[in-house]
C-alpha cells in the first residue's frame, strides 16, 4: 500500500453512534445519544501502531414518545452534540503534535 499510494502512514477511524434506552419495569427511565470514535495510526514502513485511542461521549435526552417530531429533533441534536464533543476531544489531542506542514 505504501508504494502503490505513496503514503507513509494510514489512519483508520471506526465511528459508532446511536441511542441507548434504560427500561425499568417496562417504563423507559432514560435515553441517551452516544458517539464512539476509535482512531488508529499505522506506520507503513514497519506496520507498527503509532497511535491508538478510543473516545466516547454521551448526551442525555428526554425519554418521551418517538412519534413526536420534536423528540426526533432532540435525538438528532443529541447525536450531533455527542459527535462534536468526541471529535473535539480527538482534535485537541492531535493538535499537540506538529505536522509536516509546520
């Protein structure tokens, strides 16, 4: 891959997101939106792992009827907030390292 695409490092991202619900005695007690990002950087010279990290963020949303359009908007907003928060965590970490352009 290194010679074919002329790259030195490979960044692999695995992004998971969704909604979890906690149900107690058939009643939903809470619902949260989550985003999980797993990042791995591989040095293609020797196939060693340079960096590996998992960041996860959750946002609590109001547990109400999903048929209500405003609830779907709350879920969408919760997913966006959790994703932005997770990306900001990774960005803060990577901003500590100089790039080849600097």
